[in-house]
C-alpha cells in the first residue's frame, strides 16, 4: 500500500511572531512560525489580517528574528533569520514579485535535530544589524558577522565561537550600544560544581549569571566581557534602546521582579511586577512575552505575564546624562489571553499570538498615560521581612485596547470525529477558551441582507454609474415578464427613471466604456446614453434574442434559429453591427472575454451549441467570426466564462505557464465543470481539467475577489474559483443553493455578491479566503478531554476537565452574580446547570482573564450534551467529589435497553508520578429525548480508567496497565475477566469482531483475543518497536494506524498467513509463545507505513469529505493542523508522484535548511508515503525549472499541475 500525504488545513497555533518590513520599506507586516509553516501576515485597510504568503519549510522553526543591514536606517526591506532543527542558520528574503520566501544564505554549523548542545534554540540580532548570535540550550553559542559586498548583497562570515561548557542558557538578546562593538547578553547557569557534588549542596547554591559577550569587529573575535550574578528566577532578557535613542542596558525579567542592569553600573534598579489580588501566595508572576514601541522622542515596552496581564514598562533617564537610568516604572495596562508573542505595529495595532485558541489583532485606544491604574516604581519599592512588598491590582475589561480582528485557530485539537455527511467535529482550546467546533469543507459566507421579492426572479445584475466608480449604483432584477431596477444607497429602493425597459425581461446588462448602459431584452437592445438619450435596436422579423454576451466595448447576441450578431462600440459611442454568423443550430450559451488592458477589444468569443460542442470564434477585424478552435464535450454546455490568469505577466506561478494565460470555463448539463486553456495567439483549446460540482448544471458568473476577476459557479451548491497565493482554488461555499448571482460592491461590502434564491434577494460576502474549512463553534467551560456521538439520539457528549481549577459550584465570584434559581441540586452525580452556565459577559471575561486558580490537586470537571444541529448545550452535568472525566464511550449491554454512556473518572488525580485516590466508571442513561443525563450507577475500579470500549455486550476498561471486562449489574458493574501483564498505561482501546487492539502509552500496540469458554484475555501479537502512542485507528481486521507523541504516523499489519493461523488455532496462538524468553507475543506485526508529520497527532479518523470523494485517513495535530493520507489507486500515479517528489527534493530544497528525506524520516525511515505538500510546491518553481522537471517525467507542466490538482480534488 502506498499513501499520499496532504495537508488540508494549515496549523492554527503560532510558536513565534516577529514584526518588520519584509516586502518593502515602511510596510507593516508580521511573519509567524506555525510549527513547520512560515507565513507572512499583513493587516489591510479595514484592520483584517490577511495571509499574504504561506510556505511549508519541512523543519522545526525554533526561533525567528527580523534583520536589517547596518546603515540602511529602515530604508530597505528586512530579512528573516531562522534558527531551527536543521543544524544550519538560514537567512530568508520575501520576494514580492513571486510571492514566495527565497533563501539568501544557509550556513551549516552542527548536526540536525533538536539537540541539547547544537545551537538553534535561541537567536539574537545586534539592533544595528552587524551580527547575530545563535545559541544552544547548553554550551554552544556562535556569532555570525553580517555585512554587504560591493554589489550591496548580504554576506555572512564564518562562525565565531562563544562556547562555555557546563553552562545552561535561559535567554539571549542583542544589546543596543550605538555603533560600538556589538554586545550580546545571556542568562547562564554554571553546573560544573553540581555535577561533582553528590550531596546536592552545590545545586542549591548554584547562581544564575548575566553574561555579556563582546564581538570585537577589529580583531574578529568574541570575548566574554563580564559576568554578574542575577536573581535565580530570571527567565527573559529585554534590550533597552541605546546610543542616541536611549540609555541602553538590559531589562532582566525575574519571578515577581523586573531588574534593570547595565555594564559598569554600580547598583541595579528593580521594581515589583504588580500581581492580581486573587492570585495564590505561593504562585509567582513570570513574564512570557514582550513587545517594544519606539518613536524618535520616546519608547516603552509592553510585557505580558503568564496569566495574560499586560504591563507598560517605562525607563526614565537622567535629563543631564541620558545614559544614566533613574527610575523603572511598571504599570498595569490591560489583560489578554496568554500569548507566545506580541507585536506592536507602528500603525497603532497590537498583534497577539495566543498560546491556545484564536489569535487577535487589537487597536490602541490610548497608551495608558492618563489613567490612574496601579503602578509600581523602583523609586517606591518597599523592603519587608519577607522581601519586597507586592503591589496588587484587579483585572479589568479592555480599556487601552479594542479588538479589531481574530485569526481562527484550532490549536490544540484534542479530538476529531467524522460523520457520514462531510463535516468534522473537533475539540479545541484549553480552559475557558475551549470550544467544540464543527468544520465543513468550504468558505464561510456572511449574509449582509436578505429581502423578499414580488415573485420568483430569473436573473440579477449590478451596474455602476461610471467606469471609474468603485461601487455599484443599481441592482437589476429580471422576472419572466418584467424588469425591476433598484438603486443602491444607504437603503436599496426601487427607481423608475433609470432608462431601463420595465415591461420586458432582461437577458443581460452592461456598463459600456463611455459610461452608457445597455439592456438586452428578447426583442432587441436598449442603449441608454449617459445623458439619458435612448437608442433602440430591434430583432429582425419574428425572431427573438435568446442569449447575449457583453463586455465594455463588445456585444454579441444569439437569435432564435442560431444566428449570432456582433456589435462593437465605435469612437462616437454608438453600437455598430459589425458581422453576422449563422451557426449550425440554436446557441446554448455565449461569453466574450474581458478587454485586455491597453487593447480595444477582446479577441475571443466562446459559443456553446446543443450539438455538445464549444467553439472559440475570432472577433479580430481581419477574421471576424472565424472559428479558431472547437472542443467536443460530453453533455450540453449550459454556461461559459472566459477568465484571465490571475497573475498575468507577473511571475508565471499560475497553471497557464504562458504569460497571460486565458481560461475557458464550461458548465455542462450533467453538473460537470470543465476548465480549458485558450491559446492567446491561435485560439486553440488545450489542457482540459474536469470537476464534478453537483446535480444541477453549473451557471457561471464573473465576480471580483481580492481585486481579481474570479468565477462564481452555482450548481446544487455554490462554488468559487479564485487565485490565492499563486494557486487557483475551486472551493465550495457553505451556503444553500442559489439561482443566479452577480458581483456586488458597496461601502459596507467592498467585495461581495448579490444573488437570488426562489423569491428572495440576498447580499453575501465571504470571510477568510484561502481557508479549507469554515467553522462554527460552541463554547465549553473546561478543557475538553473526550467526546462521543450517541448512536441513537445523535447528540454530542463531551467530557471536560481542568486541573488546578475551582469547580463552578465552589466559585464565590459567580455565586454573587448568577441567578440562584439557575442551579438545582441533583443526586450523587453532581450539579445540573440548566441552560448556558455563564452569560455572554461572564464567558468573555473568563476567556480574557482566565479562571481563578485552585489547589494543584483540585479538579473541575463536567459532562456536556450538545445538539449538533444548533451547536447549543442541551445540558451540563458538573462532577462532584473532585473527580475528573478522562474517558468515555457508548456501550450496549446484553439484556439492557438502548445505549448507555460509560464515563471513566478519577478522584484527586496527580501527575509526576501519575497517581490517584480512586477511579470510577459512571454509567448514564440519556433522558428527555437525549437532552439530559441520568446516573444509573457508579463503580470503583481501583485505578485510572484511561480507555473504555464496548465489546460483545460488555464493557472493556483499561485501568492503568490492566485490561478488564465488565458486565452490567443492578447496583454496579460486575468484573468478569482481566489481563494484568501490560507494561505501563493503556491509552486507548478499539474492538473489531472478537479481536481487541490495545494501545499502550509507551510500548506501542498489542493485539488481544478473548476466549469465552475459558473467560480469558491474552495477547497474540505485538509490535517490535516501543512507541509512545497518542491515538490509534482500526482500518481492518489485521491493520491498524497509529500515531505517537513525537509526530510519527505508522501502520501495522498482522501478516495474512499469521492472521489465518490465529483464527484456525483453537488456542488462538495462546500457547505458541509460552516458552518465549523475551516475554513477547508469539507473533509480530509488520510495519507497512512510516511517516513523520512534524507535530503531535492527537486524533485519527476515516473520512469522506465530499459526496463521491475518495475515503482517506484524516488526522489532527496539537498545533491545529488537519491533514490526510490517501491511498493511491494506480501504480502509474504512485510512480509519477514518487519521481516528482524525488526531483523536487533536489531542485527545491526546504527553506529551513533541513533535508526533506531526513525530516520525514526523523525517527523511522519514511516508508511508502509520498509527501503531497512537497509536490504542491512545484507551483512555486521558476517556469524553466518546471519545464525541466516535467520533461524528465515525459510530460508538460500543465499535465503535472493537473495531476497535483486532481489528487487534491479527490479529497475536497
């Protein structure tokens, strides 16, 4: 078996974000690292974050830094330095023309992989752009001098060593000291003495040091300049602007304190970090992220604590001596969810890359100077017996910041479930920011307006007043016997003085080049001049106009009987009949291409006929109405649309490959869409791509998306064909079927559609272009652990649990605010909170501030029933007795009615080591039509129930390392059988037939059987490799797919002959390995698939994501990525893609500097999986390289791209 790996949804989580001008001087952009994906983001004029470029780097990005060359002064664009797991330092540049990241330099310094003493964990750049330091967690630090050569190109020196053995590094930064020698500061801890001291005294006395390294540019040498003891809670360094901009030096962030230090300064200056009033006394405050805002006259820092509180930090210098700092002030600013990075943009925005959940863009309302918020100062610090006196504050709603936009993130995905219809349920987030999300393939659509019409319309168009207008002025709605004209203003209202003929249906409207309007109706053309004069052209004899196609200078009409008449606008603005052509039969559809820039006319007319052909006809004056190309199609063409390649002449990263490729889209009566390239010189048709859109014939319309002419196709569901980041996407819209549509632009909706469906007029706009899935979410109370879909009631039941949290019933702050009638005591199953447990204001506040912290062993847990059709909570059951729900399944016991819900709970669970007071299995029955849970009984199991599964009318339970089989009793579950010899802890159980598949958290997979006659469980097959399993998926009786915590996906199979032997052997192989000296199972599983994803896979599911699509294995990762593995159906496809992958490894090495084969084989050699993410980077290659690779594969570039597109279309 061979599989094709393809990422469907980009990772949502962000590990690191940097701010700079990467596409040009003075642009405001953010580059983010999403695990193994690098993205360039830019806020648009409306404050919405747009993804400009996204590229997989096939490596782990551990640190990012922006970098400008010395002496540029911000007048040139910045470079990006990457530190990762490649053992190389890589410098990237963003190419605006090609919309890709390009590698400028790559220098090797060590082995690949995330190692303790190989640099890559820390990265610091000299603020003046002369050097950078890359450091390891321990021992090694390298300094690279960056310069430019005579051609003004960036050059990089050989590395200069700044190593020190037995030293652990906690943070690195580059100090700003003007144009003196570059200095780098580090927090280090020397453990040389600790290693030699068995008593442990040296470990308790170990002291962190602030160490300065100076790069002598004259001698090209790094020296260890100074070492000062610093607080042992120090975790982060922040450079203070120096030279002419400020006093220089460094801020050391320690637990509860901020310390200012500078080389040569006699005393340090420190201030207390304000702390929350409700924070437990034994918990400190650590700074986790920071951002600097600097203008010519001032600068300040925004620091964020691990609880999400933002502090504004200002450093005051002596008026006479700017290099001498007199005071350090820390002021509470606002509270956001905890972030991995914060970036302050010069345009007044703050970008917050959240640790978990959605990321956000905020706008500054003020910089917090004028309010009387709590402030801590180094001048007012008070010494007490226990240390410095703390400063307290209470969090408040956002005051200085206002939320502008959110970037949706699934990170972390805890679980994934697929239904028969193409949709996926995911559990996302942590704590009060947790959600249940419903993902559907397609783009999200927002309804701006819906209004009823007096009848069922047949068509709709929008039209502007003049060609230079940005927004539309009229909506024209056609009925079977009339035309309605609506004026667009603050409201949409009917007008009667537009000049349009109201008594006849309209076939087409068009704004012509001289700002006159054209109405095509069955009996003729109505040309309304800009001064309201009207010219009429009548259809000859008793013939009527059946079809029409127009652009701003050309009009083509088709009469009944098959005659086509071509009109062109002359210099006086008159429409002149130029040529006629008799077709072989009635015309089914027409389209004229857009007028190319700088030209008088479009050269091509496309005509679809009922004889199942489409013709390209010339409109050039030399050969007007001459047939240039013909394509036979398998059904009657219903609609045509000619579209230019979106990147005409820019870089050739579009499929057309020729400069300015032209594509003809053909919608057929059988629901298929064809996309064919039209040769701009000869008009010949070639390279046809096919896509089934739905049961209705697709109707094609042009609309503007991202400023480019794109295609809207209406079949049994709407589809959008548009270009995003150089690739053509044909994506469904998550909306009901529409009858007719047109592009729409107004002040409130710059890019949208106006559409008709039955007797309603709708104005729609799109969100998040480029996303594969659209999301609907249901907020949760605690971190979700497991969920199931009930087989009978089809409701979603979720188990939620949070450690070190206070349950809702014990929350004093909520008892004051909430309605006491909303809580009613249940029986031993805890609290039943009716309806939504927190109002919207409380929920937003909880998500922003975080919940109050409890004791380390205190748990808050609940069971939630959600109606999947509305994504609303039907009921919530709070667990008492300090129990946490960890596992669940639906089980049908022999002799019992219907399915029961089994929930595994743990009392007083603790980690390191994993221990608990007691574990229980709670059985619930669903009542009130599946809306409520009713406790049947509760059984103690004496351990941690980590996995549950129904098995032949009984319940299988994994209790720590023990597999037990329980049956239903009246007051509790009855233990029937158990197997006690599994190694560590059972993480999941699956069942097929009479086989049981047990996943151990450290020792991979075990195949087990249950012999009813002997009432015994035993292992008959296991794996040869220890794997730390996170999830498993049963594929068939012998084959299992699994994933481990290091980011590997694998498939194991029991060989067919052994499988047969196990089935035929009366002992089932039970005694075959009894004499084994290794205590292993008698049979071993074969590894048939190995692949390194690069992120921890949390869930695996089989799924079909579109009607008639191919079944695939879907996976979700902790960073929020959704990916798939698709089996190849032919040997030819497998050979083609394996050769394409091989060529791309050579011609397009990964941006991170890591070897692609090495990355995908990080733990086990990659086996029988082809990386589609690498194959899809074929579109980013230069056209010459594309042609060279295609020739090696005996194909042309268009055919290669068609293959890549087809395999993606099989899934989505």
